[in-house]
């Protein structure tokens, strides 16, 4: 796996959102859990200016992923 640092422009990472979501669910705070999910969905659909900086050869991205805007190189999906 290769980690690529990018500017998040103040967005919460999925890892941070997952922790917040788990806490909200464990506390039965449904409205907070819902807000976290809505924020994640909003962040995922917003244009990301940093995405242009990610060094991925689009020809190596599997078609189904590329069609959904997920730019993961096929070599990164191969497990050892």
C-alpha cells in the first residue's frame, strides 16, 4: 500500500469519521451518527482540488473503479 499525503482543506478523514460514528452509535446518538454520515457523503461528492495532484496512471485503474471516480492503481489492489 502506498500512502499519498494530500491537503484535506479542513475535511475530516474517513478514519476520524469512523471513530466519531462508532462513538455516536455506541451512545445511541442517532442524530449525531446521521450527521457524520451526511458529512462523509458530502465530502466524497465534493470536487477535490487535491485529486489532480495524485500520481495515478489512469490507464492502470480498473474500469468499474474509474467510472465511479475512484483512482486506485490495479497494482495497489494486488495482495501479496
